[in-house]
């Protein structure tokens, strides 16, 4: 549960007092977010706080739009040319066939009564995956069986 971008009373006993909003603080020194929208900010009345929160949300939308434009035609990310999600490697037909084959084999083993740990070890050996046989973390597709 996040405490960011919510208007709260500074003093809960004084309902007509000051209000506070906790904005997220960027981890970098060079940020496009103005200082008045970073960290804990105190406002004299609720109207000012609501107005500031509305301005911050507008700024968020504008910055996301700007970031999307900057990522257009980005060729540094392998398999992702121009920001089109269908260019990603995981959407490649061969990768999808391989994933579906693993899922189908896992479902067969599950129906035979194998435990998920045994299924994972079997899949790793059968498909010659580059993964530790003693791995205890299950891939998402195995969790969904």
C-alpha cells in the first residue's frame, strides 16, 4: 500500500489545520520533477493541497508522454526496435513454440501426479535449460498449473 500522492492532515486533532502530501523523491540529481513536487510537502489548506496534487498528476502524464517520445526509435534495447512491444524477443514465434512445448509437457506430468518440484527438474533436463536443477523458484507458467 502506497502513502504517496494522498492528502492527509498534519495534525489529526485539528481538522481545519494544515495538510500534507508525500510525493515520491527521484533517485537521481538531474530530474525533470520540480522541487515543490518532491518528498513531503505541507499546505495551509485542503484546496491548495488538492490543487498541488492535480498539478503533479498532470506533470506525471506529461513526463510519461515525453519519455515515450524519447524511447521511439531506440535501437539499444535488444529485440525492441522503436518501442513496439511486438518486436520483443518473447513474442517471437520460435520462443512461443518453445514455451508452449514446456507448458504442455508440464501439464502432462502434472496429470500423472508429479509434484511441481519434480516437474521443474524434469523440464530442465528434457529441454536442456540453462538453470540449476536444485532451483526452488518456479517460473510463472509452472505456478499457473
